[in-house]
């Protein structure tokens, strides 16, 4: 009877996630953007160098890096101006080439949503205008950085909202900028909006479908950094981004995984992540994510709370942070700890917080499944507010020198 009661409670909680009694709201389902970069068909068909080019979908980042290493400067420039959308998103290609390729792609883009991304001096490491759009921007000198961090955001983030000025430290660009400033010289931070995020906190946010697609893209992106000779990054994962990181953890080349405001990582504990990276977790006392039940049932919910001591993560202090978007606010204990992790200054484990009372983690296995009927009452949870904020960006100095597209005809003539 006790086993039946536990299963019934879990079913009620899972139902509450879907129906909205736990604060989830109905939104349009998102279709994950997957596959190779735009323009890949033309790239595959191009024989301008007298041979085939590496397949953007099948070639590994290491193979891409090896290909570009064998080209002359003129050949690289020729491919850049003929296929900027491919080169700019090709994991393993030299980052300097990707910056210039994405500058060209953005200059040719007529969608007003992306106009601000084309501002001179921005270091755009990836840009895909399809769908809601995806983008990655670098803060700091990635080529010379001794320590690199990648920031993976949660719901409501895409290339179209990347520059929306709402909360300077609460959206991907603001988080990355404040982390880079706090971490100091010798570091670089990448704001990576390279997957299709949920919109709002509806069914997409309660399931792992978008996170599974994002995990593959994040893995390939970080493998591309390694293939280009860059240090293994610390990966900071906010909200639904922590679900992405949890699913990618076992194959992600990272020194640290830091989750903040996490609804769960789709793992029961650190060992289940299968990673050699150090795992850290932060949740401030006022974060609405604490009202979301840590349940996994029939594909819904994301499981154990990473800040629960039983999960085994190193606890990041976050008593000074406020709300779901306050972890990177200047002056907070959470940002100070994040900066230390980004610098590699945290060799010793951080002490765990006291065991939190009233832990809400419930896991149901297939052997527990029974037939449910007449379930009339589901969990009565508070309505969740303060959902993901959007990106805030400014015009940056330290401009890169970008390729002149007008040189393309001369380069093509030389190739012929």
C-alpha cells in the first residue's frame, strides 16, 4: 500500500507539471533545429579547390581542423567568401576565420532581429538565422585565454532575443560579460545559444526532447574548440540549460560543470552523469525553480535536485543572489565563486550546504508502474513567475579585422 501511495503522489506531481498547477504554462511546441549549417548543399558540391570539401554533417571537428590546417591563407579566404554560413558554423574551423565568416553572413542578413549582431567588433563564433536563430558570442580573447568558459542558457533564448535589454546580468550575453569581467585577464567566456530552447515553461520545458538535441550540438561545439587548440572549458548551465548539460555530460570535454537554477539534470546523482568534470550546483533561496517538483515520470520532469547533498555536487553559495536570473549579479557570493571556477582557482572541494529539509525528489522505475484511476487531486503548487529573462548586449570595442567580401571575385579568378 505504501508503494502504491508513493507512485500515486508521483503521478499527481507529474500531472501537475503538465496541467499547470505547478506553474508550467501552455506554449507552442518547438521543433529542434538540427543538422548541418545553412548552405551545406552548395558547400558539398563545390570543387573550387579541385577536391571535395569536408562534409559539415559527417566530418568530425578534428577532421575539419586538419583540413583547414592544410590550406593556404588564400584558399581559406576563398572558402570564407564563397560559403560564410558554413565556415562560420563549422566546428573545428579556426576561430578567427569563423569570426570573419559570421561578420559577412550577418552583413548580408536582412532580418531586423539580427541587425545588432552585425555591429563592428563583436566576436560572433556561430550564427544560424534559421527558425528562431542561434548564436554564440565570445567575450575576451579566446585565442590567448588560459581558461575558457561556455555559458549554456535556458528557456526563451535565441538569436532574435540575444540583444534584448532586460536584465544586464540575467541573460546569456549579460551573464557571459559579467563572468568575464569578474574572472579577469587570461580568461574568455562564450555565450552559447546554439540549440532550440523552450518558449516559456510549458511542456517543452518539462521534457527532455529539446535538451537531447541541444546536448549533441553542445558536445560538437566543445569538441570544435578542442580541435582548434583551445583549453577544455568550464561549462555553466542555467535553468533548462542544465538539462542539456546533464544529457551531454558523459561525452562533454569539460573541466567543470556548473549548474544554477536547475530543474534537474536527468540523472540521479553525479556518478550517473558519467563525467570526469567537477560538478557544481547553485540555487538561491528565492529562486522560483524550487517550486518545481523534482520528479521524473513518463518522460516528464528532470529528476533529482543537483543542490541536494545526496546528489553529490559541490555546492556553490548563492544566499546573496535573488530570483531565477540573479546568479551573475555583481557583488554576489555566487558570481565570486563562478569567477574562481572560471579562473581555475578552486582546487579544493567546496563544502556542501546543510541537508535541505523537505526534499521533493521522487523517482519512479518501470517496476513501480501501476494502473491509475480516479486521480482527482494533484499537487497544489504556486504559480511560477520570473521566467527566463532575455539577452542584453552592448556595442563592444576591440574590433576584429573582417574579410572584405569584394575580394571574392579576384580570389575565385585566381583559383580558376
